[in-house]
């Protein structure tokens, strides 16, 4: 904020929607980061486990057709290769959302000059309440 106005504000999952006096102000420090939850480039990551894209397709098909793994009436068992992925997804793991959150933390580190690491997490930090402006 500057003089009580937003300089720039955007969603870490929908980068096209920006607000403020200078909506592009964060472009230079955000260069190379990904803030699009609809981005599927994670599927071509060379470090991605090879069965992850197939699991994503299978999971989407299951949802579209009204099946859920573990349902007593479900005759489609979880393929053995998908066991780890099935355990991750219900616990909130979403590859493109994870990329957005990681990018947001990287942006914060670039702006502050300090990464959130074990030393930072273990430290104590001042808390300053700010008055609310209308």
C-alpha cells in the first residue's frame, strides 16, 4: 500500500486479475514464477513421477462419471500404481496449486531478501497490529 491505496494486488491463482495504482509493479520480481492454477505445465516436469499424469486423467474420469474409490458400490478398484497419488489428493495436494503457493513464497523472499527456511521458522518475530482504515 502507498498513501492508503493498493499499489498492486493480485490472486496467486488467477494472475490476470490485478488491481491497484500500479497493477504491474510486481512483474519484475515475479518473473519466471507461475501463478495460474489452471496451468498444466506441471504435467511435463521431468521430475514428475511417470504415473502422475495418468492418475490425473483417471481421477478426473472417475469424478466425471460419479465414481469414488472406496465406495462399496464401486467396481473400479484403485490401480496399484496410483496408491500414493490417491493418498495425496484427498489431503489437499494439487500440483498447480502447490506451484502457485511455492511461487508466492518465492516472490515474498525476493521482495524481502529472506527465504522462509528452518532458521526463520524457528525464530521469533515481532507482531505489529496496524490500524484499520476505512
